[in-house]
C-alpha cells in the first residue's frame, strides 16, 4: 500500500537514505494571504504528497475569499493524489470557511461535483447550509434526491447540524427504503449516526417519530440483512440504554412505550466475540494488528497475571470456549507473542457463520495470505490463519542501510493509518480501490467491527516516498525509534497521517471519521506498552467502542 515512485526506488537502490520526521502542523500557523500563497506555490512545486497536503492546509488557514476561490479551482482541476486532496479541501471548507460570506462559493462547488468522491464535500456543505438557516433545502435533498449517497449525506449533515430536524429526513427514507444493499447500508449508517449524535433528545416528540420509523426497518417485511439489523441494534441499545441488542422491532417499541428511558444494566454472553478481554458483537470482524519492530520488545510485567506462569496450560475439554485465562504464558515473552495468542483465543470463539480477516501493519500494511478478504470463521480457515501467524518470526539479519533494532526486525515502522484504511476498504472479494468509504461492495459486504491493537505512535503512512531534503524537517535514522540521523540529499518523507509530535493525531482522527461516516463500524482499540492512548481512545470513541491499555510501563 505504500507509494514508491520509480525515481524514488532508483535513488534508494543507489545509496541508503535517512528518514525524515515531520513534527510541524502548518494548519496551526497563522499567515497572511500573501504569505500563505507563497508557501502554497513553494509546496506545490515539490513532488511528495506531504507538501501538496501542506499547500492546501496553509492556503485554507489564510481564511480569505481569495484563498477559498483558489481552493475551489484546485478541487476541480487537481490530478496528483486527487482523491485525498479533494477530501482535504472539503475538510478545509468546514474548518476555515464556515461563515455566511463563504457559503455561496462552497455550495456552487458542491453543486458542480456529484461523483462518489464528492460525497464528503456534500456532507460538509450541507451541514454548513443547515447551520446557516438553509435546512429546508437540506431536508429536500434528504427526502427526494435520486442519489441515495447524497440523501445519506444530507441525513448525516442534519444529524451534525445545529438545526437538525431528523423526523423530516428519516421518516420518508424509512417509508421508501431502497432495495439495493449498498444504498440500504449507506442510509442506515447515516440514520444511525444522526440518531446517535442527537440521543440527548430521545424523549422529544420529533426524535421519537424518527426513531420509531427507524425501528420499523427491523420488520420482516423490509427484509433487512442480519448485518444491518446488528448495526441498528447496537445503536438502539446505546440510545435507549437497553439490556441487550435486540434485532426485532417489537422489543424496541415496547421500550419506547414505557415512557422516559431509564438506565439499564449491561448483559453479556459467555461465548461472545472478544479480543484482549474486550467483548463485542458483530458479524464481520477485521483484526488490525501492529507488526512494527517494537512489537518484538519484551512485555511489561504488568501485562502478566500474578503468580507462576511457567509450564504449559492444561487443555480444556473439546468444544470448550477459550478466554484470557487460557493464555499460554510460558510461550509469551514479547508483545507480538501476546498479540498472537490473544488472536488465537479470539478467533477460536468465532462461530462458523461469522466472517473475519486479519490486517497487519508495519512500514506497509496488508492482509495475511490466508485471508485476502473477509472469510468464514470455519475451523479450517482459522487453522490456516493461525498457522501463518505462528510462522511470523523476528528477522535478525542486518540489511545494508537499515540499522537492525536490538530485538530484531518484524515489519518496520508504524503505519497505523494504512492498516485502518485497508480495514475499511475490505469486503468478501478483496478490497475497494478509490473512495472506499462509499464503494458499493465495501458498504454492502464490508466489516461491521474492527478490533485494533497497537503498541506505539503512528510514524509513517501510505504516502511514504523518497523526496529531496529541503532542510525544513528533523532527520532521523528510523521513524519508529526517532534517533537523530545524518542529513542526506534524499530522504524518506512520510505523509500527514502520523503523530508528528501530537498525541491526538488530528489528520488520522479526521480521516477515520470520514471513512466511518456511512459505515458505523464498531471499533475497539487495545494499546500495548507505551501506545499512544490519546489516539487509541479517540479511535474507539469514533467507533462507539472500548479502549484499554495492556502492559503499561511504570
């Protein structure tokens, strides 16, 4: 998944290159329009994606009509990295130009662009329009636009706006629910998100009309897929504080009929899917697992149970459900050992009707060979995946130009964004290409649950490439370890989806919010050791999931 230009590969083959570490966030730097324009031109004249990204950020932060005009023209004509640059410009419109004077230009840009990659621009502009008194037009789009993705964008926008009348948007879409599965899932995702965003209004009359229509989609006559019902049940359980995620309409209608919602206790199932002890539900599970070099570090003592851990575990009876008490601590020395054995337990708990995939990330990201897409959790498939995981060992042979870490090498740096990007693009036949967040197959057949595990800070992304050293950024030997490196004429330059010294990783969080806008994937996140827990918690929050830390260093 990492981009390597032909020139970059040739340069790297000739001589070892130092890594380049970007710790600056230009969107936080105030500039006049003239200063911003000069920097914009300077950055665009360079080849790497990181500079093209910075160019638009700097220009947007000027917050002037001239800057917006140039960004709008840019949106229409950009060719290099067009998909992500358009996402960024849409975000810039929302962050830097959310004022009445700028709205006509943004709406004109929106109305001229109606492709799948433009849905994110539609969402942002519709939310701004609703906030500025134009909710009637947004409702009209939500009710009657022929494009189901634009109806979904309007519903999501109303849910996130200050003037969001959900009844008028949700009820008609439930009454005329489409037959095509990808359109159904996009609208379900938008409605689920809008209802969640406004759950504090649960006892208001208009909200109850909207949620009653939404519950009606669980009826047998609608013939909603089981995955869709699970998604709805998850959100309804949170909104209505219910004891269980029911998948029938009558249970929810009875809860609504009782009057004001009261707090209910959580109930769990003994054999429910789980990972590192975090219980979840779901039909299609993607495990996103860190395989960076730091995963070869010894686990912290706090990760181990108290008491003796030597000797093999006594085997349970055939058919018994495994849990964390069955971890073979005599075989667990490193973080990778701990991750692998927790994966073994988690996969063993999946019933054959579930689907799963294991996505790994290091310097690059990918799926295991045994699961190149979502596959059924049959014993044969699980055994093949575990055999491949058991075969992954530390590399102890030095490579020219690459310092060997003391504990050996696994798969390099920490490309967490690349792993998540791949997880959201996965479906049963592989993974979507461009604009995966609205891809029909990803919407219809993608995962509904992500189980993320990482031990570090995002240090590279899929936009890693060789670049000229402009002397503007810190040079290091390794993105993963951050030691100062000798400056070289050419350097490895990562894109913006890294920590950059900020533990909240704003660009990663913003992109995951986009990727999940019409998916509503539940995401649980596990941090090992010195993992970036601020980011871990933010990602879990975006996925209405749980975040835990294991083996925290003292």
